[in-house]
């Protein structure tokens, strides 16, 4: 009879040679400078996009049977945005959303609903469409720069076959303590930002945004500058809002940056005959 003792089983994943990419080196100061340069390169954005919601999310409840929805995004730094989603082929609007950083307005024709609310509202609604927020999109499109007096931690993270640098931005509370504000991930294959995580109070993860397919852009020159400066911008953006029940992928098909956008293009008036819903206020009898 053979007695068996404790056995340790190890598994190994062989990384294919073609998956191994050369890793670039950088330091904290260089990454902060790189991030701030990317953050400040784009002040306005006009894009033709494909909007792809995850199954069962807030957006899929509005987009209904459509998996891939063409649309348009207009955005102006720091927090003004308009997002329009259209039904394929017929180009009929499924939703139209605007936000000026303080108030959001959303028109959903199929529900005959016009929603208005404060961007500071964080209490989720039991009605999925009342959790749509255009400002979540602008958070993914524009990044705030890291101030010189920011409290930042520098970290290296390995996950075969990828390697990352991480900058963790901390905010100081009134009691003097520090808490997580955001984490910025850099892929060491090219030192591009690959992920940004935004945190609310008490370390709550509010947004987890990933970026890929970075392509060159020609930024409009500043006054007195002899030529346009070159930069880059991601063409594939994935937004995950774990507190708001949605994942949304934004694929940029056509992009124009740093051109003036008329203020009236961010205006969205309530269409006559639609139900006005003040999000965050109890309104018995209203079913959007």
C-alpha cells in the first residue's frame, strides 16, 4: 500500500515567441509628462463612431435588438459632450444625449421620454434608461492633467505576455487622509495609455476604461506656432461602469480634432409631446 502525502501541482503557460514584445523603459517623471501631453493634445473632438453595448446592460435596454449602432460624438473640453445613436440603415435616432458638465439631457424617441438631471447624481435608478449618463463618455474621451502637486505612486505590473507601468493618483480628503482617485496604466510595449480607472469615495471603482488602436492625429497649432504638432488618439475605447450596470464599446470610424464646434450643436430642447422626467426625483405614474 502506498501512502500519498500532499501533492503540489504546477501548471505552466508557454508564451509563444511571437507574443513576446520588447519592453520599453521609463520613469515616473517621464510618464507624467507623456500623460499630460496626451491629455492636453485634444480640446475638441468630432467623431463618427460605432456604439457596441454589452448584453444586458443599460445601453442594450435602449438600443434593443441592435448589436452595432452607428452614431456621432461631439465633445469639447473640459466636460461638454453630445452623443447620438442611430438605427442602422434608416439613420433614425435611437437616443440623443448632451451634457455641459453640470446638467444632462437625454431624448429617447422610442420611449417618448426626455430626461433631465444633475451630473452629480450618483444614486442608481431601478429604471435602466434613467442610468444613462453622457458625462461618462466625456470622461473617457478627455483626461484631466496631473497637477505638479499631485500625490502620485509609481508601480510596475507584469501579466504575461504584457508588462505595464501604473501611475496611481491620490486625492487628499478634508481630514488630511489620502484615497484613490485614478490609476493610469501604460503598456510597456509602446508606453501608450492602455487603461484608466476612476475611483469614487471609499475606493469604489466607478469607471474602468481601456484604450487600444492608437493612431496619429495632427493637432491644430497654437497661435503663433509655425506648424501643427503631431499626436495620437485611440480608435477603440471600452467603458465599464460597474456601479451603473453597463459596458459600452466606442469604435471611432472617422475623427476630427481641435476644430471649433458651434455652441448650438450642444443644445437639445425637449420635443413637444414627450414625457419630461427629472432623474433623481420620484415621479409616480411616469414609466419611460
